[in-house]
C-alpha cells in the first residue's frame, strides 16, 4: 500500500503536470487544485482509487472543441468570436452543462467550469455527465437581431457535436431563455428534428420546465438553510448580501424573501446597490429582466432607502449570510475578513468558484458554514435534468412537482456532503464532502467502464 506522503506527493506532481500541460489556464489550475487537495483521504481509504491513471482520466477532458463564430452586426460589420465546448466526462450520462457568453471567456475558464460540472452533476444523483461551453461574445448592448445572428452562427458549428443522448447544453452568464430560443431554433432548422432534450432552459410552452429559471437561486437558498439548520438556526430574520443581478441572483433574492430573510444588496460589474429596507424584487426584475438595465437605475428609482456604490463590492455590507451569485473569484481574502469581522454565519455559493481558495480557508477557520458551488448551486442542473426527463416522456410537470423534487435533491446533496465529510474525518467541511462524494460516484463509473 502506498504511504500517505507518497500519495500527497503524487497528487502534487499531478497538479504540476496540469499546470505544465495547460499553460495560462489559471482558473482551471485553481479548480483542479481544490479537488486534488480534498482527495487524499479517499485515495487512502480505497485502493481501487489508486488505480494508475484514474485521477488523470478525470482531469483530462474527453473532448475539447474550439471553433470560429463569424457574424454580422446591424451595420453590416463582420465580427469573429471564438466558440468552445468542452465535453469533460460522460461516464454517468450525456455531457451536461451551460454555455457562457462573456468577453472574459477563454479555454481555461470553460475548462474550470466543465471540471466543476462533472462533480456537481454527480452530486445530484442523476444520470448526467459534465461539460461546458461558450464564447467570448459580449451580448451587452447588442440588439436582439445581433444576438440572434450570433446564436445562429454559433449553433451552425455546435450542432454537429450535441444531441439529447450526446451533449445537452443550457444557459450560464449571458445565456438566458432568449439565447436558448435562438440556439434551439437554429438546431431544429439544421437537423430537421424536433429534439426537445438537446438543450435545457427552454421557455415553458415549447419544452421548457417550470421552475428551471428559478432552480439555481432557489436551490442555493435551500442549501444555505440546510447548513443553518445543522447549527440550530433558521433563515427567518437573517440579513443577506447577494452579489450579481442576473438569473441566479434574482431568484436567490426571491427565495430569501419567501423564507423570511432580508436580502439587502445586488450588484453588477459597475458596482452595487444597498437597500436598507430590503431589495424590492418587483422593481429589480423590471429593470433587469424587462429593460435589461443596470443596478444603478434601481437606486435612482427606489428612493432614499437605497444607494448605489460605484465600483464597490457587496461584502462590505454587514450581514448574517453571503450568497455570491455573479462570477468566479469575486469574494477574496479581504472580503472574507470583512464578512467575518461583521459576524457572517454562512456563505453559500450561487456562482461557480466565486470564493478564492484563501478566502475559503479563512471562512472555514473562522467557523463560518461554507457551501461550495458544486453542491450549493447544483439545483439548476438538477432541474435541467428533470427538463430532459419531461422532454423524453413528452410530459410537462406542474410547478409544485418540480419544486418538491428540487427541494428533495438539495436536501440529499446537503446530507451526502455532510455525511461524506464526517466519514472522512472532516465534520462540517462541505468542500471536502462535496469533492469526495462527487469523485466517488464518477470514479466508480469510470473504473467500471474500463480504460477508455
Ligand atoms: P447572468 O448573466 O444572468 O448574470 C450574471 C451577473 O453577474 C450579472 O449581474 C453580471 O453583471 C455579473 N457579472 C458577470 N460577470 C461579472 C464580472 N466579471 N464582474 C462583475 N460582475 C459580473 O448569469 P447567471 O446568473 O446565470 O450566472 C451567475 C453565476 O452563477 C455564474 O458563475 C454561473 O456560472 C453560475 N451558475 C449559473 C447557473 C444557472 O442556472 N444560470 C447554474 C449554476 C451556476 P454585468 O451584467 O455587469 O456583467
């Protein structure tokens, strides 16, 4: 049997290889390191996990697709963007994971998201593998017609790689139901197939699941509530800071209000809003979803209870709970120290990898309950999988059926993470619990299916 120092040396060597073979992919290095750092106890406990090449096969994506996306703007100018689809691991089911359209997108970001997705999808207990995609296209400030032409060009290449039994994309930053509609239309046109299960996040009425738009935010609030229950507390009366003002943030705010908490912030890339009376969700949705405006407009219209802080970060506002719901690495060491000083009890990640490794360490050392994204925000992909089930059986579930199922899945994920952490000697450490529980499920399937 290999000794403990040898195992950690082997994992450190593997990480060095990841950095060498994937240069400049910093977010991918970060996501891989976090998982590798958690795996020691699982490898020590089960000899089959020390199978040479197992972890290496989980690290290396099954397929990486990069393509050109040319499109014309409203003035007739031609733009050329880059499209990505990383088909990471299909041991548990078809590749599944969203598409991100944002100017910051590059190969390293899509690989980190795809890698996280593999373990997240495993945690749901459903039959979905992991993948992720997107483009460096910036939809902000573009007309509907420009977004449509971009989506059509993107799908003109992507269609040959996806399918309901192969790879099933969905939304992420910059990709909501409008973009999914244009993408689905072009797929249907090219393939001449009405294949509902090829994309999720479709609108209700033509194959979309009720509660899919709400699922990530709702699920994260349920995960935060479960962590609080473990400590004999409840959401009722707790003040919460939420970052972002997109899909995840809006439904996080909605669920917090429904469960008696008081969300007081939202943000976008220009700054944040703090509202002493609590966020007025109707006003925020009008500005963000109907007008596609900025959060500064919220402060202008809301009156004296709200102010806009240009360039600031929501973490400076004192709160019991923090729910980062915008983007990766938005909550750093300084922000964590401020949250701790202000008495935060729980941090639950709606976004993917929003908390830097140092910040996670600080929060955990201070005894703050910390819910990692691959567990806490898994509600979105879980309901996407329920959308696939509805498409396959040509049925539409009622909203309360989907919501009950989402609540059951989030409870299961919470309990699985807690029990796994306990089993491996790290009670209350949801990061270790999520990484090992996700790893166990995928690793068992990969081992059973041979060296492929
Ligand atoms: P949206 O595009 O709907 O909203 C993103 C929000 O985050 C916007 O307010 C945006 O502000 C802000 N934001 C994005 N990038 C940056 C940046 N670089 N700096 C500052 N603010 C930024 O995306 P979603 O709500 O769908 O996604 C939010 C997060 O949740 C992402 O990390 C995503 O991967 C994760 N997630 C999403 C799921 C889903 O179902 N949609 C599922 C699981 C995780 P601005 O408009 O100024 O750019």
